[in-house]
C-alpha cells in the first residue's frame, strides 16, 4: 500500500488564496501564495518542518527566514517562530518568492541512458559531468531536472525519486524510485546495506601488497579544509564508520586498475579511502590525484548495481562498462577492461 502524503498542498496561487482573499497583503509580482493544510501525521510538529515537506523546492533554511520575516500565517494569524507547533487541520499560508533553488525544480527535456525501467523504478547510467541534484552553481541541467521532465509523477516524490547519489564527475549506475512505496523500500534497503554497489577505479602508483584490501576507516569533514572529506579518528572528530573492499584487477608502471565494493555509502568514500592508502584516483585533484593518461575527471565508475526489486522481490543485477575516457586511459597504461 502506498503511503499518503503527510500534508496536502494546493497548487500555487499567483494572487490571494482559494477563497479570493489576499490575507497576506501585497506580495508583489515576483511572489505567490501557497496554501497548505496540515494532516494528522504532522500534528504537533514544528511549522518549519511542515512547510519543508509541503514546498520541497525551497530549503528549510529559506522557509525559516520567511517565518521570521512575517511571510507565514496559520489560520489567518501571523506565525514567526520556526519552532511553533502545528495541529491537524491547520491552514498554513506562506508567501513564496523565487530563489535560484526554487527555480531549479523545473522539468527539462534532457537525455537519459536508461538501463531498466518499470512502473516502480528505473536504473540509469549517469555520464560523468551530470550533476544529480541542483546545488549552487548547478541549478539546472541535473538528473533531477531530467526526471521531472520524463515523468509527471516525479514531481510528487521527494527529490524526484532519487535515493542515492554519485559525484558530478563519477559515471555509472544509479537506481531511482518512481513511486513513494518503492522509494521508501529502496531507502530502507540502502540503509540496511542490502543494495550492492561496486565501482571500477584507475588510481595512481603501482599496487603493492595483498591483491584484496579491506579499508575500514571512518570518514568525516577534513578539519583543515571543510570542502573535503578525510579519514578521521572518531575518538577526536565527528564522522561516520566507513568500509570499502578494494581488489587489484591489473597493475601498471604508473598506476593500478581496481574494483571497489562499498559496504557503507559516505560522501566521497572511495576517493578518500584510496587517497588514504596512497592511491588517489587519477585526475582527482581534490584528494591528491593529477590528470594523466588523458583523464580530466576523477577516474571512478559505478560499474555494478544489484538489489531486490522493492515491489516484486525479483533479484536485479546490472553492469555498465566504463566510458571511453577511462578505457582510453587504461589502454595508454597498457591495462585491459576486465572487472571479474
């Protein structure tokens, strides 16, 4: 059974509310009023949390600012404290002004390499350079925009059904939900580590030591550079447990061809773990790699994806060969594509 949305949001209203009354004053031509009815599922929750679920195209931080600036009413009464509690049946009215973030949630007719598709989910082979979710500097042309343009129902799902991410310059396989039921199930499966994700990587320096190495090292924000992640000691720094199994596929004078299996899914996990053992990814400038063998982006590809179908229980298994930039780089170093 599909879950119902915890709140009911009416379509955007350019002027006034459903009853024609303009209870928020003159909002100007660059704003709209949104009317939200709170359901029982969010009874007693914070008003900023309720609004964040009703209008996901705006960040919670932005909605909190609207509250403090007097842009939100509850049952016709001004609400200015984000921590104020809502009750089932409350009618929230919020004045929304366009922001780059809100404008990012627009459908775009972008091509997608779809590997598998049914009514519940799809698997895509993401090219390097495609941003998964809108963010500063990339408010359009993302996978989310493409999903909104491909499926009308994607707009009804959080993040258009995206349940996990790949870095902009990492290529390869991703699963995306097409229904709320499948999205909830996939999120739970990923959290339970029931989704198998394996990557192919081209790294600097010839491999030494055992052919298979298990890297069990927590990952957190780099204390010296907040834009990076790093291996951290949880006794002294914030972070999360992270584990990657790395297997040597082939060696070369200048580097090595590796298979990496994720056991956890931390931000930049493979990039950080490989750099921590002295094998940064080719062309991964953030973590010590340099451009080589023609590679201009981090040499990482999500090669294999396996999981149980969240609705049918069928065992699904997908592989995607690495793109041409990686195979050319391998050939230049005398390596062959052989992920087995």
